[in-house]
C-alpha cells in the first residue's frame, strides 16, 4: 500500500514539474524569438507561477471591461452636457448685438447638448451580452494559461544580467506562448 501511495505521489510530482518545465520552455522560446529571428538569451527564472483562465474568468473579465467602459463614457458625457448647460446659461440675458450672437450660440449649444443627451440615453440602455460561443461552453472549461514570471536574462553580447517581470498567455496545454504583456525591466538589488 505504501509503495502505491509513494508511486502516485512521485508520478504527480513528476508530471507537475514536467508541466512547469514545458511552460517555462514555451516562455523562453517566446522571449528568444523576435520577428522570426531566434536569439540565445540566458534566461533564469526567479519566479514562475501559472494559473488557468476559464470560460467563467473570461466572461467576468469581459463584463467588467464593458461596465468600466460604459461608466467612463457616461461620466464623460455627463461632464460635456453640464459644460454645454453652463454655456447656454451664460448666453441668456444678453442684449443688443450680443443678443443676436448669444441666440446663435445658444441654438448651437442646445443642438450639441441634445445630441449628447441622445447618446447618453442610448448608452444607458446598453446591456452586456454574452458572445454566442460562450453560451454553449462549460464555465469551468480552461481556455488558456497565464504565467506570472520574474526572470533575469543576459542578452547576446552583454555580460550583465537584467531583471524583468511580465505576464505571458500560454495555450491550454502550456506548450506555446501566445502573448507577452506588461514586460518591464526592474532594478536588481543585491
């Protein structure tokens, strides 16, 4: 019985470390390839954490982005409408030749305000709609993997290592890096 448990634990540890090795190699290949040219970087990982992105994670992300976009648009339109209302009020009460110009400006500002108000009303009616492919997918289905990585690299021709941090999107299996984002050089403290 102990041999079976030991074998299962050993197999699990080996498969997890093998998966991590495949993912690390995929990120290294991505880093070393620039516009189809392969460079030999000496990459050393100081932190490598992989998480999965599921259908539900993707839906949550899309919904949050939609709500943030809608809120920012409404805030911008509210500010613009308030500004036009102030301009309309400033034109009221003018006399003489100024009244003719004020009437023309007031008409223009009212037109612009009404146009923005119509757009505001349209945006308030917008609702988040789920993309058709998501409707048929299981919420727990893994779409891809995300690797949070801290690494040092020595570029060809250099002798000093530079430290970097970044996020990398891997395919579902983890053997190919699809995209790198937020890759930043960081100060190394020794």
